[in-house]
C-alpha cells in the first residue's frame, strides 16, 4: 500500500488501516474500556452545535436586515461556511 507520494506504508500502519474495528476492540480491552459504538452521541453533539451555529447566523442576518446594515463579505463567508459545515459533517444524509 502506498500513499499519494508513492511512499510505502509501514506494515503496522497498513494492518491498523485494514483492521480498524479489530484494533479498536483490542485497544479497548487492553485499556479496560468498553468497546461500544458511540456514533449516536457524536452525531447528536455535532447536530446540536451545528443547530446553534445556524441559529446565530440566521439571527445575525435578521438583525442586519432589520437594522438596515448592509451585508459585507464577512456575512457571506459566514453563510457559506454554515452551508459547507452541513455538507462536510455528513448531517445532510
């Protein structure tokens, strides 16, 4: 297995990449930690943070419109960032 520059991966790195589920269970058992799937909690946390971000961006746009303040480049960048966070986080699925 090679990376994008053609450099060969170390055999241990290749094993970990191919057997991530097994490695995480072994690591959890060695550290005496539960090997439970916590993806629901992670998705919930991301959803809550993204919701608050969206709320504040929307309130910013409403306040600027209500006060008659013109929208600047920073406003459009914040709006674009909010849309891209939704796409990158996988919450659009």
